[in-house]
C-alpha cells in the first residue's frame, strides 16, 4: 500500500483535456474543445476552454492530459465496506431458490456477517477492507461512504467506524462514516427490538458521535428489520445530536419510510424499488436524493423496478452506488454499476454520470467539495482513456482510467 502522503502534488496547469458533459457547471466547452484546469494548493483555481485561459495561470507547471476525457472524481455514496468474512454460501442458497427473507431466517444474512465482524479485531478488518477500497479507487472513486452495522454492539460498531476513518487517512480519500446500528436485530436481543433501539439511541449513537466517528445516521426500515416507529426514534436521536439521516427505504416493500425520512430532511433514501408516489413527492419537497443500487437488484434477481420515470418527472435527483456488502452486492466497480443502472433501470448516460458524481456527492452532503470540477473546490477529477462519456457506462470489465487526481494529489496514474 502506498501512503497518501507520498502521492505527488497535482498543482499545475492541466491541458490536453476534453470536458465530459456536465463535469464543470457554468463552462461551455464541449468534448471536442481543448479544456484546461488550473490547480494550486490542491484546489481548482480555474477550469474552461484552453483558449480562454487567464494569463495568470499560463506559467503553472504543465500536466499534459493527452486528449483524455475528464470528469469529476467519482463518489460511491452507499457502501458497507468494513466487515468480517464473506457470504458466498448465501449466493449459492439463493441460486437454489431461497429468498432474501428465507436466508435471513436460516441464520444467514446480516447476522452471519455480524458474527465474523465481532470476531475480527481492527487490524484484521482493515486488512480485509483495504483491498476492496483499492479496487474502487482504481475505478476513479474520490469519495466514499462507509457504514457500520455489522457490529450491533458499541465496541464492534466503534471498531468498524474507526477502521473506516483509518482507510480514509491511509488512502487519501474522503470517507463519510454512517452509523447503521439499526441494521438488524442482534441475536442477544431476539424478541426485544424495542430494547435494542433504546440501546442504539441512548448509548451507542451518543458515545460514537462524541468520539467524532459519525457523519450521518442510517436505519434499515423493512419487515425483516425495523419498523417505522423504531426508525423515527433513531431519527429523533440523530436530530438531537445534529446529525443528518439517511434510510434504507422501500427495498422489499412499501413501509412509508421515504416519506418519514423526507420529513427529517434526509440526505438520501436508498434502494427504493417499492417507492410510492407519496414518497416521491415528499422527497421532491425535501430535496432528498434517491440512491439507486442496481448491484443488489441484480444479485437478488429482483423484478420490481424502482420508479425511475416518476422520479425523473418529479425532478428527484438520482444517485448510483455500489452498495458494496458481503451479502447482496459484492460489487467492486462503480463503472459496472453505471452500466447496470443504464441497462437494468434505463438511466441515460448523462443521468448515470451525474449519479456517480454530482448527485452522489449531494447524497453525502459533499456537494461543496465533490461531484463537480469548479473554481474553489478541492481538485478531485479523473482523466479517462475514452473518446466519449458513453464509454464509461458502455464497457464492463474494462478500466479506462488514465489518471486520478484525488484531494489535490495524483493518486493513480501519472501525467505525461
């Protein structure tokens, strides 16, 4: 592993670039016009057509992009990256006909990952998560959310969140941590979900927030997880601590979770295959992002499509993420998720690209620092060896990354 501190600075004038549509809001160059990006002290100072470059930036050290297409750094806004073990056996069970709920009732599902996570110490969890993160970073990811939720006890939730912070520091990538203590009912609380939610709200969340380990709070609101009332209890605890909320909403059934989350100004509602018209309207009014997770849809062989056209018509921003987790989306490529979002959900290429940049950043509350190439924002952008932005969603199994600039440093590849 290369330490982030050893990555070379990206400061200088980046030329020989072609801006992907929507990459730099407020600029007009199309993909056939040579563009330039001026970076100083790790921050974008100017972006636009090379022919319009202000003279003050002309003398910066040169970086030749070689005609590459440039996009903002990708944002993976929903992952469960830190966990122990794996669950390939459950994949085989589902292929043999078992449903998601049947796997869970047989002692599999989230609880099996809880056992493996509790048995692993921080160093072991870091060692397991690091190669996964490296795979995502090699795809151009510059910011990522990492949830807890496989500890389901204070010491083990703490362990997951501490590893998430360590990963961000080690790899020089923006990590947003989300406390998902209300992910499943731990075995020791069987039949006592109310007691467990009290523990989450009154002990676990306050302690972890006080330690600076929590950026947002999430709940799995579903028949096999937590009720609407229990979800609201967690949201109230988060609100009291000044923390934003997110929600695993309407994945297997319409629980009304999206409307509840919207009332609390949720950053995002994720999965949303069974999202109702009322939920869409509530999200529209609150500005909540709809996070599409085609990897889970694909792995579970779901057939109930999220209401894409209704979301599109309502103007609800749609993000796309890997949902990397050991049970239902062992995905390690955000580019592949773009392809799946287009193929399975019928997103357009511009929608998919905005879904892994602009809207994904918004789903994490990072829209001021990620998701676009703009003056005053940290330098997070990717140079791609493709002619057209459609190729980013078209290919699968290919990594066309040329160079990744992450947090103002050249993290992958090298300028020519």
